[in-house]
């Protein structure tokens, strides 16, 4: 059981905030596979406080999508606190403060991952937000801004501010801000955090692409949970597979082609409700390329799906590669 404030989860794998991906459709698909805590993508504090961004379809909270976390970034403690309160009013169950985003336009303005250089301001934001909202509060950080000793010191100061400031969970991505998504996530620092703060609720992130990865990292790090990020795009099975392994069961069989098709179809249908074709079809391209990883003819599926512009062309591609798919055989062996 993983507890983040009053949120109780039986699966210690949280669906990461992924800007541009984790809309209601993706969140609901992940829930079908046993994921119990989902996130929307990152929001700017000002537009959240004024509720502008909350009107967008991808930030709506529907009744079946709970508990759900909302994530904000910014540099002004008062505006961050207002944004956090707006998220709670809007139906979010948990507020996450993002001190991790490495995207240039965010960092340039001192937000997201740039906060890893500003431990005093980070503490002021944590304290202000904590005093404003009663719901669970989490913090998403990186292992530092860069690899310098000053950065390492700031990392520990921010951890300290979180633990002392009543943050309910710290999500730690084992890359520095400057590393973006390159190189490897360093899980050693995560073990150090565990040793230093045995009571804190710690959630690890970085390079968790399969259920086996997740189970191994959970065991090695001693962390309370992890977040699945790139590994869950077009791969909601990662949640049910991890649950099976954690329960001591073998890895479930690969989803059949028709099982894959049914999930792809229902994901696409949900998207089309808010974003009709052709834009919904184009938006879905980034998902189908990942869903195709489970298909024996991955490259061909991707090629056909990416050249489909209309819904009818896309359906033809899905029919060809999923509904009517016959694996090629040569002397009884699948090619
Ligand atoms: C396309 C993309 C969008 C992301 N958006 C967010 C975001 O909005 N908020 C956030 O905290 N992290 C975001 N992340 C970072 C992930 O949550 C996660 O920490 C990171 O990808 C490392 O995990 P992984 O190596 O298992 O993918 C994003 C990552 C990717 C690849």
C-alpha cells in the first residue's frame, strides 16, 4: 500500500505527468489496467490561477478519473498558492509542484528545472502552497540542476524543505535539469535520499520502460513507488504486468493483436470526442507509434498509420494490421 496523504494506492506505480500526452483519454486507458493515480500535464501557475488553462479539454477532471493530480510551475509563491487552490476547486485531488521540467522556454524564465538552483525560493513556494491547501501535496524534482557541488547542496536543501514543509511525497527523477532526457537516470542518489529520509514518501522516476525494470528499481531503491512515464505511452499493460510481478505471478502473456486493437480503438474514440478527425487522427499518431511496439510488424504498422490523414484511411490501416492480421508462417515458424 502506497500512501500519499489521504490517497491510498494498492499499486505503487503512478502514471507520470506527460505534457502533450496525459489527457483524459490516456488517463482513463491507464486506469483500465489498474493504474490508480494519474496526472494531467504541467500547467503554468498564472494561467492556472486565472483558470484559463483549466478550461482546456485535457485539463478537465471527469468523475471516473480520481484520484488525479494537477501539476504547476512558477516562481512566485503567492501565485503558486493561488494556482494550487484553483486546482483543488477544479476537482484535482493532489497538487504537484514541478521543479523538474528541463524544457528551454520553462527553464529560461526560472521555472521548472531552474528551481533546482533556488533552494530558498523553492522553500518559500512549498511553505506558501502548503499553508493554502489541505489536500496531498507533492514535489517533482531532478537530482540537481547540473553536476556541480552547489547543485548537489541545493538538491539536499530542497529535499529538506519538502520533508520539513509537510510535502506528502517527493518524486525524484534521477537526471539533472541540464541532462534533459539524455544519458541515464542515476538511481544511486535515490538510494541516498532513502537513507537520509527513511520516513518520507519517495517516488522514483527515470528509464522505467518495462514491468521488470519497475520491479527491479523498486526493490533496489527502497522507494515507496515509481512513476511510469515514456514506458507507459501506448503501453498501458505496464500497469497490469507490474501488478502481476509484484504479486509474485509470472509476467502475463503478451496482449493478443485483437486485445491491442480494442485498446487502440477505445483510446482513439475517446480522443475523437474532443478532437474530431482529421486533427484527432494526427494527434493520435504519437500514440499509435508506441502501441505498435507490441505488434510483430511494428515498422509496417507505423508506416501505414503515419501516412493516414483521414479517419477512414486510419481505420483501413488498423483493419489491415489488427482486425484482419494474419501472421506470416514459413514452415510453421512465425517470421
Ligand atoms: C514527452 C514528455 C513530456 C513530459 N512532461 C512532463 C510534465 O508535464 N511534467 C513532469 O513533471 N514531467 C514530465 N515529463 C518527465 C516524466 O514525467 C519523467 O519524469 C521522465 O520522462 C523520466 O522518466 P522515463 O525515463 O521513465 O520516461 C515528461 C517527459 C516526456 C518524455
